[in-house]
C-alpha cells in the first residue's frame, strides 16, 4: 500500500483580482508555490487552482491582458465612473475545476494579494465552502497579513494566517490535518526552501524567481517590514540553478 495515497490532500487557490484595471506583468502566486513545494517535501499531496491563469490576449514574452468580467462595484467605489471587473477565469471555469477534482481536499489554502482586491478573495472562499462543506479554509497572503482583523471578521475563512513564513504555514496545516511531517525542518531562510512548484501548471510561458526577501530600509509608508521579517538575499548558486533549470525546460530562451 502506497502511504502517499493516504496523506492529506491540500487544495491551494490563487483568487481573482477585482479592480478597475489589471494587466499580467508576469504574475505568479510565488508564495503559494513555495508553500506547495514545502507541502510536497513534507509528504502532502497538493492541487493548485490559479484563477489568474487565464488571458484574453498574450504577448510575445507571456505578459498580456487578463480575461475580465464586469461585476458590481463595492459601495465605497460606486461614485467612480469606470467599469469594475473581476480578472481571471470565468466563474463557470472555477466551478468545473472544483467539480473535476479527483478527491475532496482535506484542507483548502487561499492566498491574497493587494488589500483592495479582497472582494475576489471573499467570493472564492464563499464558493469553495459551498462546494466542500466542513473542509477548513485558511486564508493567507498580503491582504490577510496587513488587514488581519478585517479578514477575520468578514472573509468567511475558518483561519486567517498572519505572516509570510512558508514553513510555519505548513506546520499549521500539519496541525490542522493531524499529519506528521515526514521531513521536520526548522530552517526558515528563503534559500533553504524547495523550488516553487511550477510543475503544478499544465503550461508555462514564464516563471518568477526570488532573488531576495524584505528590504534593508524601514520607510514609514511601506509594508515590507511587516510582510517580510528582516532582509535576506538568496545564495547565487540557487538562483543560477533555477534559471538553468527553466532554460532546460524551454521556458527561458
């Protein structure tokens, strides 16, 4: 009997953008992909749904226009004379992806980007909770960290994770699923994380690579010190190996 088939199944979702405008300047949910890599390193099974991985038009290097759907403006934005849209896959496509999952997830992890994109986050949480009743939903990411109290009160997530530490997030998932980590690791530095799980995509036109995390400055208007504790650069060998690996796969020319 293969023990891997009996490890928890984690569904990770990158939600829609909701805004007046959005363009794909090589967007990937890199934090979520690092978490996926750590989860698999620790023995979990992982499925990814990226609601932003759908475009109406792409350019030569993979950037391009997101597919968009006009939606109702939030009340505070009613007076702005511009169309407000949901960017990414049509809702019907998300429903289909959820229906086609081979098995029910044991836990759902949803990330979040810019704080004012939260309506798309809330909608994804609402949809997934209707599909998978009694499956815990964890919300993390930028919005969840910067607007923690708002997210706890209004998002509908069962747990809001505040912070940007991938291994600590995986420890929380381990605790919630009752799964003993196969490779316990207290090393938390960026360069010691496994490679982000880009292979969860069926097709790639580009990848993103982390060269450093945080910022050496402490500007009063910037959230970087909150999102990343300290300033950590990644070792050159890891950056080179990632570029070399993607070149061999044909993503980087």
